[in-house]
């Protein structure tokens, strides 16, 4: 069923909102089945389906819309008992946050994790359930806090890495500007300087 949903989503490439909706349904099913890489793939497909014209600024609401719908779909689970499917909303949210922690530890997947976490933070119902305030389950709340601490540590590392990259781009811009201002026109000296960085 999940593979069919994903192939349907890829087949509807002309309608980006239908792709995002179908991909999010597939992500919910993969989350219930406990398949983190399928959840990641479906969420990547949902994020990549969002088309924002070049002449417009990116709006958080437009980018997060499918992910917020995904989080709402998890929170609104009715709890039908299917064999092999997790239907407890609190457990699903904890599983999702645990997946986000794992994805956030990898620079190739961290952007998806950050988008999902942003969508979770913008959904008060999900936060209440995740922190155990809705169901009153202290085990889920303490597990969620432990997972969130791990996410915070990796996020701090990603932010530090991005700041280093920004500083390095300023250095490269300065070197290129200095080389062109001195009349060198770029050429071999500039290439040699860039090669040392």
C-alpha cells in the first residue's frame, strides 16, 4: 500500500499539492509500520513537491503546509487496531521524534528533520501529546525529553558548521576582491590562494 501511494505521488508530478498530500499519507503509513527510511523518503518527496516561484519570497507556511498536515494526521489517528500497525498517537509522535533525532545526526538528512521539528513546534496539539500532557503518560514525556536533548546537541553542531561555512565564504570573497582590486584579474595567483584555503 505504501509503495503504491509513493508511486501514485510520483505519477501526479503535475499537481504538487496532490504529490505532497499523497506523500504525507505514505509517510503516516510508514511511521505506523516503523520504517524510518520510508518515512524519510516520503517526507523528502513531499518537501520537493513544493514549488515556489523565483519571484516570490519563501513563506514558512507554504513550505510547512504538507508537514503540518502530516503532523495533524498523526495526532488525529483514531486508534483502529490493525495487525502490525502502531496506532497510539503518543507512541507515533515519540517514534517520529526519535527518527528526527537519527536523521538530524546525519548532515544529508538533517534538513528534513529540521522541517519536521519545525512543523511539530507549530502544532500545539502534537507538543502537548509529545510532552505527555494530553495523555498523562510520564514514560513518553521523559523519553521525549531525552530525545529532544539529543536533537538539540546535533542541531547546535549543524549551526556551528553553517557559521564556519559562512565565515569561509567571507574569506574567499575578500581574497577574490583583493586580487581583482590589485589588477591581478584573478588568474593564477587567485587560483593558488583559493587552493590553499
